[in-house]
């Protein structure tokens, strides 16, 4: 077995996960959607519509994609849907991107 092969095999899964996350973040609208709850914490669907400037149906489609890939989590209270970043690793990735590209976002 060539030197480094065991290391390469061990990296296959994490590298695949990273590539999938980067693929999702490469969509301008989804990245914009993620920036707001990353900076502000949990937000309602209505707050995200106002912040991002997408129609509710377009936003809902993007959120469904982000939920399916476990970047966003949602909870419902009565008839209100609240969305937030799903895990610490996603927040860390978005934090790095925020520092580099959108430091002015509050």
C-alpha cells in the first residue's frame, strides 16, 4: 500500500461533506439566506423574506434544500416557522466567509 493511502481513505468522507457544503454555499441566494441567521440568530420566515428580498415561495424552496442538507433547522410555534443555523460547524464556516466577504453585516 503506498504511503499516505490510509490517510487519503480517512479523508474521503470529510472531504465529500465539505464539497457538498461548499456546493450549497456556492449558490448566491442560499448563501445570502444563511448569512442572516448566522449573524442574527433564529429568524422567522417573514423576517427572512424581508431581509433577503426573495418571495416567500422562492425562500421556502431554498430553505427546504438547506434543511435537507442539515445546514438549517426549523421549529414551529403555532403558525410561525423559525429557522436557524443547524450546527456549530456550519456557523464556523459562515463566520469565516462573513469575515472575508461581508464584515459589515450586523
